[in-house]
C-alpha cells in the first residue's frame, strides 16, 4: 500500500510539473515535446515513465525516456528502464498512434534468493494506442503494448525473451 501511494504521488507531481514545458496550443508542432505516463504490466506491476524529445512534423516524434515499475510488495523487484521512444501519429488531432521503445532494463534488488527473473536485459516494446488533443495543445494518451526483455548476464530463466503485456495512461505536452 505504501508503494502504491508513493508511485501515485510521484505520477501526480510529474503531471503538475510538466505544465511548465507545455507547448503554446499548436498541438503537434515541430519542436520539443514530452509525455508522462502511469503504467501497469501484467495487471501486477505498477510504474511511471517519461519521454522527452523532438517532434519532426505533426506525425513523427523521437525521444529519450526513463521509467520504473515495481510489484507493490516491499520484498519484490524494482525495475528501471531507459529507452529511445518513437511515435507515429496517423493524423494531426485525435488519432491512432503506433510506437516503439528500445533500450535497457535493470533490476535494482536482484538477490540470489529473490524471485526476480533477470538482473539486466535489452528492452524492446512495440505499442499502439490513441491520443486525444486538448484545446491547450496538450494531450491525453492511452496505450497497449508488449514489453519484451532479452535477459543478459545473471538470470533465473531459460526463456530467451520475457514478454509482459502493458497498458499505459499518460499526459502529452
């Protein structure tokens, strides 16, 4: 319960602070853009992530991101991901979005007797969703994806790829 409260508080603080970087109401104009999202993987892990980058035109975004997720139980894993984030918005306003994240995943509390499946891994996450533009030029997004991790080094699994379904709800600025 304590972990959920901390995660929720951090997500709200991220959303409030992001308004400082908000665009001037032109929506998906060329230039700096970013997003902050609350995520849920497998219906068990909760987390948050943020991505900041450049919008090349009204359809193509590329950025760098960081995120973390935990199992809301103090004895289980805390993971952190760093990634390159690409989004293709099919239209300029309310639209379907296709995306891809690629990067690195790390478990902070990988111990010999824990249930954590891997310590480090390569992250690959195709995703799709919907983005709503608000009058302010900011937006809301809802996405579904599949986080896939290729474990490297220390791991407790014989599986080559660990897939995790993912849902996210975020704020775009």
